[in-house]
């Protein structure tokens, strides 16, 4: 993943400036960021202090590490399917009507349109 050009403390400082009343477009211009980046930061770090952000980063890292351990401990579904024998496939039976239908039955059906019909 791409690393940020800004440290956590710099991001918090930018958000504090916005809380102080600096307009967002001017703030983005001075710091060289896009407004979408600012609003993404505000959604993620809004109302936090620097120690809280550091703790959040530690928890995210721990969560990532635990997910890796869990994924390694669980056998993948592909291997589980191949390790267990599959049940015998059940042959499909034709329906009774289709099994007994003959060519004579097909010729005795009603035509789609009545003969001699002019429209």
C-alpha cells in the first residue's frame, strides 16, 4: 500500500486548522491536498488526538497480523472439497410424459393456428 506523504501529527494539525475556521479550499491549497483527501481524513481522524491515532494504527496492525494467522490456520475450502469424497451423482430420470411420447402423439397435437383462418 502507498505510504502517506503526511504523518499522523500533520494530518491532525490540518484538521485542527479546519476546526479553527480556515476554509477548506484554502486549507487544501496551502497544504497541497485535494478536498477529497481532506474529507477522507476528517471521516477517519476527526475528533482524535495524536496518541489516539497512534493507538488506532497499532490496533489495525494487530488486526492485520491476527487475520493472517487465522487464515493460515484454517484449511482452504478448495482443499476441504478435494479431501472429502463427493457423493455419487444421482442419474436424472426423464419425466413420464416425455418417456412415453412418440411421434404419433406429436402429430395429434392441435395446430398453433386453426386451418383456414385468415387474419
